[in-house]
C-alpha cells in the first residue's frame, strides 16, 4: 500500500468532516466534523513522515494536533454548554442574538 | 484802593465772575430743594458777590478812562491799543481743542481766554447789576411757585451764559455761551409749561418752542458767518480777526464774500435781538415769569445780539452796515406802531424792547459815533427796561396776575413806589432830557443825521426819518401805559380793591434800577450836563474823547468800514449841527408823544375808539401785528408742514418701497437658493447616503452570521482556487 492510499483515506475523512460541518444542524456534529478534519490532517502527517521523512517530525506534529484537538474540544464543549444555557438549543442557526 | 488793571492778578478775579453763579447753579440744581427757603439766598448772595466783582473791575476800567487813558502815564503800547486786555497774552488760557498735525501754539488750535475792554467792562457790570436785582426781585415775585428752586437755578445759569459771552475772547466761546443762553431762554420762557396747575401751560409751551426755533434760525446764520471768516483767516480770536480783516481790506478792498459772511453774522443778531422779521418770538416770550422777561429784555439774550454786533463791527462791510441800518430802523418804527395797539402791560413793554433794539441796531449800522451810541443805548436801556419790566411785574403781582391794562387804572395811590420807579423809567425810555435814555437816544438820532450829512445815502435817510418817528411813538405808548395803569378812575373795582404794594425785595430792586435809570446816562461822570464834550461811556470804550479814533475800541485796529476822521469829529461843523438838530428833534418828539398820550388817555379830549374807527383797516392790521405771525404761519410753518408731509409720503412710499423691493428681491433669491439647496445639494447628499445604504444592504445578504454558510463559502472558494490551479 503506497502513500496514495493513505492520502485518499485522509482526503475522504477531510471531505466527510467538511460535509459534517456544513450539513449538520447540531453543533455537536459540527464539532465531530472538526475532529474528523484534524484527524485527516494527522493521517497526512503520519503518512508523509512514514514515506518521505527520516525522523519523528510528522509523528510529533500528530501528537501535538491530538493534544490541540483535546484542548479545542474542552473549550468548544464549554462554549456549547453556555450557549445551551443561554439559548436552550445546540443549533448554531438558532443562535442569532447579533442579527437584527 | 488800587484801581489800576493788572492783567496777571485781575483776570483771575474776572474768572470768578462766571464761576460763582455757575457753582451756585450746580449746588442749586442738585441740592436746592433741600436748602432753607429753597436756596434762593444762596444764588442771590452769589450774584451779589458777582456784582461786586464786576463793579470793582468796572471801576478799574473807568479809572483808566478818567486817569487820562492814552495821554501819558502809560506806556506807548497801551496808548496805542487803549484799555484792551486779553488774558492769553499773560499766559492765562486753557487749551480746548487740538487739531491733529498742528503745532501746540498754532492758531488753529482752540484756546479759551478772557477779553476785557471798555465795552466788556460796562456790559459785565450791567449784567451783574441787573441780574442781581432780578434775583432779588424774584425772591418776592416767585413766592409760592411750584418750581421755585429750579427757577433760581435756571436764571442763574442764564446769567452765567451772558457773563461768559461778554468775557469770551474768541467767537467759538461766544457762540457756545450764546447757545447756552438760547437753551436757558427756552427753559425759562417755558417755566410755567412744567407746572400742571398753570392755566397758561399750553401758551408757555408754545412760546418757549417758538422762541427757541426762531432764534435758532439766527444761530445757524451766525455759525455759517463766522465759519466763513474762519475759512479765510483761520482764527477765531476777535482781536486777530479784526486785525486780519482790516489789513486784508486795506490792501484788497472789501470782497463780496465779506458782505455775504457779514450778512450771515448779522443774521445771528436778527434772531437773538429780535429784529424784523425774526422778532416774532419776543412778544410771545412774555409767557415766562416777569423776572425772566426782565432778564431777556434787559441784560441777557437780546443784549447779546447787540453786543455781538459791537464785537464784530470791524469785520462788517459798508454794505452790511447799510442792511443793518435799514433793518434796525424798520424794526424800530414797526414795533413802535404795534406797541400803540397792545393792551397787555407786558406786551407793550415787549414791543418797546423790539423797537429800542431797532434803535441800537440802526445806530450801529450808521457806524462811527452811531456804534458808540448804539452800544451805549444797550447799557442805559438795560437799566430802565429791567426796571420797567420789574415794575410791570410788581403791578401784575399787586393785581393778582391781571395783565390787561384796561382792567387797571388809579393804581398810583395803591402802589406809590412802583409808580415812581416806573414813571422814572418811562421818562428815561421816552427820551426826556436829563434821564439816561435821552443821552443815548439823542446820540443815536445824531448818528443817523451825521451819517446822512456825511454822505447822502438811503439807509441813513430812512434811519433819520424812522428813528425820530419811532421815538415819538415810544413816548406816546409808554405814557399811554402809565396813564392807563396808574391814573384815572379804577376800571375794574375788583382788581383795584385787592391791589397792594409789593414786598421789600421787589421794591428795593425797583428803586435800585430806577436810580440807574436816571443816572446811568450822565451827570457826575460827564464832562458837562448834556455830555457834549464826551460822556463817561465814550471815555470808557474809546479811552479818550475822540470819535475819530474808533480803533481804540478794538485794540488799535485801523477800521476800514468807518468814515474818515473829519466827519466823526464832534467838534467839527457837521457834527456840531447834527448834534444840535438831534438834541432838538429828540426833545421835541418826546414832548410830542407825551403830550398826545396825555391828551388822549388822561384828559380824554380825544376818544381813542374814534381814532381806531377812522383808521379802520390800518388799525386792524397794526393791532394784529401786521399779520407777521399769520404770514409766518402760512409761509414757514405751513410750508414746513407740507414739506414734512411730502417727506413722510416720500419716506413711506419711495424709501420704504425701495427697502421693501430690496427685501422682496432678497426673499425671492432666497427661495431660489433654498430650492437649489433642497433639490441639488440635499439631493447629492441624500443620493450618497442612499447609495451607501443600498450597497450595505446588498452586502448584508452575504453576512448571514451562519458559520456553516461561511465555511461552505470558504470550502467552495478553496475548491475553486484548487480547480483553477489544477486546470491552469
């Protein structure tokens, strides 16, 4: 299995993430989409490191991204919790306080 | 007592003459009502001090005249100029106006100084004495007046104005005091106009307005006249003006503008001294309280006009003097004829004043000896006319403000002092020998004869006829007044029963003035009884008895408008016969007038009603004062009113129309501008706003606030960019 297969999986995962972000009404699914995009990036890091690099740079970046994603999830879920308290919903389309 | 005039010290004393009553005026006008007796003692006392100073200074001038004048004992300069002192030569002067760009000592800067000569000395003394007696008289006469303190204040300032006028050494200050006098005459004639309880309130208001406006015509003429002289000679000082005019005329002769300017100057006299045709204010001025009339008719106001002629005589051309003579003589006979028909006791005196002023003016017009005689008549007239007015006031006071002579009669026993004083002064004004008026009037008649004898001319001929005739009429109407008032049976028993002699301040004043009415003219001061060899007056004003040398009156200026010396010499043949003729004629006409009055009004041999009936229309014309007032009413006042109406119409239609038109044009332009603003300027601004708004609205469609949409766009954009990269 060559590099192309990994990139294909990564691209598919990215596309699925994007679609989840764009399409899903619930913010939790949007967050899932973001996680999927981040993991698509991780696959790319690891794959390029495996086939083209010599060292652990790609893999280290992947670990950073995982940590980043965890932090991002914590912050995002806190926001979601607050939004839910305020608007009693988790759908971003209904959070429209700044619209006229 | 040292009776030599020392300019250094004596000018300071002279300065006190107007300043004492001026301070009195200021005190009185502000604090008079709080003083005991409302302050009359303050001003009367102040005026007494003023009178004493003027008499002391007069004594110095007389001492100079009688101690030989120019004949040795004095230095040569004084021998040349006579008794003539100007304070500015001793450094006693004040700067009044500086012209920019002029040196500090330039003649065009106006400085005030005092001028003291024989004429001024006599006039100052006359004003001081008459004014004092009028003040004293007013203490009795004005008792109970509502504005007693204001009256005293005003009459005091009136005196200040005349004193200042006499002492001025330049014509601007003379003019300033002249105008103050005009104002005070207005306030005093209108004294009763301020009293709401007076039944004469409207008359008084009209009379003071008339006096002020009529004299104003003359004042404007005077101003034009002296400014014309100023433009040519650039000086306001009398002495410099006399010298420069006569030096100029000696070289170049009289110019036509001299005559024009001189006529304007004479216009001032015509207004102030009530000469025809501006005499109309003087009879109406009787509305003022009697002491005011005495002041106006004797010492101030009308005397100012004659005094002005005396001061400005050297600048009047012979043509002007001709006009002066004709005006004076016409006024004399004209007013005398009216005087015969008047029944108001003060009215008779008013017309007699106009007539006597005519004598003075006519005499000054004759020049030479006439000038001296006219000014002398001003002095003697001041005494007896003041006394006559105060006597009339005393009669009016005694008769409870009845002024109609037809209701009087038989007052001789009731008011003996008043009667005696009035009789003395009537004899004086009628020109009965040995009374003061005789001397001056005799000299006036002589001057007109002399002028005629020297050179046959129209003005002198008219004066020679009119003046003796007027003198006869004067004697007639004055004795008519005496007979109607004091003699015969009482015509109105009510008035007669209540008549009483006046209180002492009034009778003392009368006696003082009557004394001067007898002796003001002559006697112990004259060389001889009839004054043929020089009277005190001639010695005073000319320093010596030489009628040829008028220059001594004017500080040594060689006069160019007077005849040569020979004709003026009183010892010459022409002068001698003129004097004899004048003596005879004036005595004769006085006797004639008195006899006629005695015949008609005392003996009642002739009924005055029959004479008036026979004269018919002529009498009506004279009794209506020749319809001069009506003439003025029709010509001047009506035309003024018509002019005013026309101007009002012009204002309302043309001027207002123009203003409104401009306004309307502006308004229309404003509308156009507003339309432009609203349409174009506002349109542009609104268009920009609308444009921004529309663009904002359009762009807003993109800014939905939906994160997912933004991401869609971002992804789409990314895909497009990728596609473009791949395809290219």
